[in-house]
C-alpha cells in the first residue's frame, strides 16, 4: 500500500524557510507593538479528527494521510471542505468528475481553480467519496485531536 501526506504544513514550512533575515526583522518590528495572543489552553479549543474513509468492498491500494481537518471541514463533518482546498478538484480530475459541493454560499470552484478543471459532471460529496474509495483510495487523519 502506498502512503501520501495531504497537508498544507509542508508548504507552510517551505514558505517560512524561504524568509530572508530582512523579512524576519521587518516582521518582528511590525509585531513588536502588538499584544501577545493568550494561549488557548482551554479544552474548548481541542479539535478532533475524522475516522478513516474506506470502501468495504474495495481493498485500498493507496492511503492518503491528513493531519488535522480545517474548522470548515469540522463544521461540515467532511474531509477537505474548504472552498479553496484543491484536494477534491484534483481527485475529480484524476477520476473523471468535478467537485459539485461547496460551502458558505459558493456554487462553483474558486476563480483560481475553475479554468484548470477537466470534467463537467458534478458529483456531490457522498458520490465523490464513493468514487474515490471505489477506485482503491482511502483517507485517514493521523492526529486524533489537538489544541489549537
């Protein structure tokens, strides 16, 4: 079984690593007068994760690992639900469908994604998950919960 990490953490780490000393000094200077945020130590800020998504009839050949769902995904109780998250758009392009589910009043893909989509047939979330898992893929969050 192949494993793949699905997280923006890598991109964030690369962005932070690419900073210059001058940028770091400017950032420090602009935040010097800003009061420090209080740490979120209350258990009310503990965020959970989702159970694995696997098709009972199809043995998975690839397990895609996530870390922690976004607040939008937690609210909607669905993997990768932020409108700007390209996960379901990439999956749809690979498996022959277009993501037909969005949140917060959006009815189609974001402007920076839309021109690159390959297919017209829209699937709702449940059908997209069935097609994804039926093709031998599975999803699982690696972190059960965290404080953030």
